[in-house]
C-alpha cells in the first residue's frame, strides 16, 4: 500500500457524502468535505492537504489562485465533472498543476434526460399544462403530436453521450442521423452518418452532445434555425454556448422551430446551482421559461445516483493516482 493521502473536496453536496465516506473507508485516505467552492477566499482551506477535488461552475480565472495552490504544494485538481472550462489551463501548466476530469460517469443519465425532454415537448405537455391552468381542458386539434417512431432524430456529437442517445432513439423506432468529425464504427448499427447541415435540415429532434470549443461556440444560431424544420425541436444537453440564446429566442418567437429543451444556458453560471431572487434571474431565461414549448432544467441531466457515485470515485481515484506520480487516462491536455 502506498502513502495515504489527505484530500479536500470543495462544493460537496449531501448526496455525495455517502459515496465519499465509503471511498475513504475503503481506501484509508483522509477526506475533508467542505460545501464552499474553491476561490480566492477558500483556497486557504487546502493548506496541509495533498490534493483537491472540486465540482463547480464558478470560473477559476485568477492566476494568483494557481500560484497560491502551487505554493501550498498542490500538484493536481480533480474535477468531478466533464467540463474543464472553469480552469485557466495555461495557469495550471505554468504552476505545475495537473487537471483531471470525469469524461464518462454515466452517459445514459444525460441521454435519458435529453430523450425525456424531447418526449415532453413532442407530446405538447407544457402547452396542455398552460391551457389547463386557465381552465381549458379541451382536446385541442392544434396540439396533436407525432410519435417518435415516425420521426428523424439528428445528433450532433457522437461520443459516449451522443451514442447512448442514438441507441435509445433507435430502440424507440426513430431514424437517427448523426454528425461527428470522428467516425466511430461502434455506432454504425444505430445511426446514419452524414454532414452537419444535413442533420440540421432533416431533424425533427436536433440533439446536441458536443464539447464547447472555439469551433463549436454558437454552432446553432440564426442560419441553422432558418435551416431547421418549423416543427422541429432543439435539445441541448451539452453546453449553453453551443446555442446563440438571442437567436434561439427569436426563432421561437417567429415560429421557426417548434420548441426547445435546455439543460444548459450560455449565462447559466450566474444562477444555476444557486438560490437567487427573481431580479437576479437573467431576462433571457425569463423569456424562455415563459414559453410553454420550452423546457429548461438547471444543468441537472447528470443528477442520478450512478453518476454521483462515479464522479466521486473517479475523481478521488485520479487525485491519488496523480499524487503517486502516475498518469491518469483522465488527464486534461494542456
């Protein structure tokens, strides 16, 4: 057995605690849990610890924070999540800090949420609910919906989550088109590979599962909305900035698309995961939330028991691996 480690975990939620305690008991490592995120004020809590695990949406953009971590002997940051855009990776590299993430914790969790939102929208549930709240319980001809097996689903980004999504839709009988710069033979039984524009133009349900990169930011904007069918639904389970929010609102208002399911928004860090007052909620969200053909959830597609356990265990195992001088397959390229 190697040296036992002292680890500190930031932004710990109650749901994570049983898995953290079980991991600590199993491995013998010491884990301190704090509810606060890592920032300039809370970095001092890591004094005397070997490694850090964190999960947050607040960016760590202050170079002095990384310098402080390095001065305390911190050599790694283990993110309990996929996205690493909260980190200044150049500052990490300059200070000898290795970042790991959890690229695969439960693809099915996100895939199932995306399909759930699509079904909610497709069956016009929000629109029925709005009318029922006004006392209108009629069977409305203008709210007749289609069925999944008659539809074409377009998937942008055919990684683990996109692949799981494709398998579910295929099992439901849908035709599935997919675009991804990388070809994966594993998904051939479930999808028909094609180009990006063909997916956008032909999809009745357009589901996004691609990382946020300079090349993918605003990949769905006014030109794409004009390409889409006017009865198509957009589903974004990936990153908010893949979609131009202003253009989305305009497309919805002008009935260029039928609706949208969003587990992520471009400006979400100011209020997702927080208790806020109504005046702190961005106007864009208020506009979207008021639309009965839009469903917004606060970046919770991952929130299943399987995901939480995997994120905790993979993150902590990676922290120990790095601290032992070994390499993790989850190291972020810098």
